[in-house]
């Protein structure tokens, strides 16, 4: 990307499929920002409708990520990489996330793409947020030359009261380029239980594009929260088994690993 900013917008769709004990699916249009940590201040300086750590139509707030203390994010993410046995060399850290919109944000999943100085992808950090105000990170190495990254990890974080912890995740990721996708299959002892895919097409970040997305995706981050609770109600009505909230897991990081490449079972992985 010589001469081109790494930061961008990705406009697309999120799809979820639950297979058991009764099928349930959802799909909604969303967009994300891919933010290179080294470019955030430059973006905030040139864009009228985007700011860092202050209110605007769109905003990036450091305290929404990592340990939520507002402490610098690069040392926090690099510490996670070292826990996974990886040694960062100061290469780009790029975060795929939904920004704050009119002061509100909720991201079920924010994904960190961690690169070496030569641009090769070295690891992915999946930062998961639940509706109980808790976070957990899954960290896994990545083969930088692969067009699709395949990883896996054991589930150790309570996300939904309709799924237990005795599950295994497989991640299939097309790193951000002209398109991107992150697919997660969750399986238990009986086989695949859920498939989730987020996918999108790249757009450059500009004030006009941001205003257009505000019109086409009004109150996006609030709608995500409302959709989570609406579908939770539907699962209750379908009499899906309920799992009480377990005690928080410490430490709040799980180490994953590379997995054999295989097509993801998630549906609808192409961006729309």
C-alpha cells in the first residue's frame, strides 16, 4: 500500500447461524473502521467528523479497548503477543472495530491484526466484549503469507447465556485488503453449534463517506445492542437452554494456535 493509508472503512454484513436444538439465524448490515494505531491521530486531524478521545459523530476512544484503562494500546497488545510466545518488532497494529457513533459504542468483537515491520501478519488478537461489561482476548499466531488464516482456540469466556463454555472455536480470516472476512465456527461435543461471519468491502475514509454511512446505517452501534437483546428474547421463546453466568476466568486471555486450513462452515461469507 505504498502511498495509501492502511486505515479504511469496510461496509458489509454480519450473519449468525445457530444449528441446535432449534435453528436460529440473523443477518444485518454493518460497517467497521480498520484503524492503524499509527494513523489515528492523523485521521482525527484531517477529518471533521472523526475524533480521538473526544465526542464527535464518530470517535475512537482508547479506553474502549485493552484493559479499558485508557493506557497506551500498543504496549498492551504487544504484551499479549509476548504471552503467546511471539516477539513484536514495532510493526503495524491495525484494529477492525465499530467506532463510537454519537458517543455510543458496543463491539461484540474487535479484531487486532498484528504485523511485523516488513508488513507480514504475525498474529491476530480477537478482543471479545459481552453485554455484562466484561472482555476477553484470544491470541493466535498467523502465517503472514497465507491469503486465508486458519486458527483455533478453546472457549473460555461467557458471551451468551444460551451457550456454555465447553466449546471449541475455529477462526477463518481473510485479512483486510479490498475485502475482509472473519468467520468463527463454535463446536461442542455434539458438533457445530454456531457459525458467525462478518465480511465487508473496503472504502476509503472521508468526511463524505462517513456522513453517507450515518444516513445508510443510522445509530449502528445502538442497533447492534438492541439486536442482541431482541434475538435473546427470540431464543427464550424458542426455549433454548439457559446457562448461568460463570465466575470470571483469569487471566482474561486465551492462547490459540494455527489450524489446518479448511473451508469455513459459516454461511454467507462473501461481502454484500
